[in-house]
């Protein structure tokens, strides 16, 4: 009797244990998803690596932005170096030189042209010892030479007056060129401003040369007239004396 009851009790205990184990497994299975969703895992090593990667990426972006800014500034500098500067004073300088050329072309008596100067000089100042002119012809020739001398001095005075008027224009142009030179932005503008100042200097040198040419021409005509008069006077004296000697009273 006792022997038959013990297996039954043992079987009941085993069943109860099995039931309890199943309930525990069920409860654990029910609670497991909620606990996994609520827990956050923090990995310091992974976080540091992510921050370092982001910093490097930001640095690369900044370097690219700086490179683009440098390229843009380089293009701006190139544009400044290639920018041109206007030269409105050039037309005024050219006009004043053209006026002087017109005055030089109005020369009378002896022109400022090599092809005509020798011929005209020979006509005005022939050899007084080889020609034979009447008194009227001599007077006419002397008047022609005097007119050429007066015309040369008149042209010199007119040319000097024109150059004096150009000085005021050149002063204004010089102020504009200096201001434009000081405000030049690029290398091309600086070079152009320098060339403009050199052009103004060259124009003034041309004026001085032409004024000196007119002045020296007038002086040359005046000295030539004196020399011609002296030669004609000597030729007239020699003609008057002939092969004899001058009368000498006792």
C-alpha cells in the first residue's frame, strides 16, 4: 500500500514542477520584448569615432569653401589686372598737335620741307657776284627777302601763342592723368596710365621742337638777309670801281 502511493506522489510533484517551469518560461517570454525596447546601449568608442569622422568631414568642407574663395579672389584680381582705363585726353592732345602742324605748314618764304627749302633759299639769296640785276630788280628782291623775314617772325610769334594756350590744356590733362594713375587697380591700368603720362610728355617735347624750329628759322632768315645785303653792297662797290682805283684827292 505504501509502496504504491510513493510513485503517485512523485509523479504529481514532477508534473507540478513542469507546470511551474512552463509558467516561468511563459512569463519570461512575455516580459522579454519590453525590457529589450527600454534599454539603450552606449558605446563610447563608437561615439568618439563618429565624432572624429564628422569633424574631419566638416574640415574638408571648410577647406573646399576656402579654396573656392581663393579662386574667386584670384579671378577678381585677374579681372582687375586686365581691366582697361579710358584716355579721353588723347583726342585733345592730338588736336593741339594738329593745330601746330597746320601753323607749320603755313610757312612762307622758306618752308619746313627739305624738297623746297634749298630751291627757295637759292631764289631769295642768289650769288650777288655772278648775277646782273637792275636797280628795280634789286629792290624787288630785297622786299621779297624782307617779307620772308617778317613772315618767319610772325609765324614764330603765332606758334608761341598757340603753344602757350596748349599749356593750360596740358595742365588740366596732367591733373586727370595723375588722378587716374593713383586710382589704378590692376597692372594694366597702371601701365596704361604711365603710357598716357609719357604721351603727354612726348606731345610737349614735340611742341618745343617745333617752336625751336620756327624760332631758329626766323633767326636764320634774318642773318641770311644781312649776309645778302652785305654781299650785294660789296658787289655793287666792286662794280662801281671796276678795274681802277677809288679817287683819292691830293
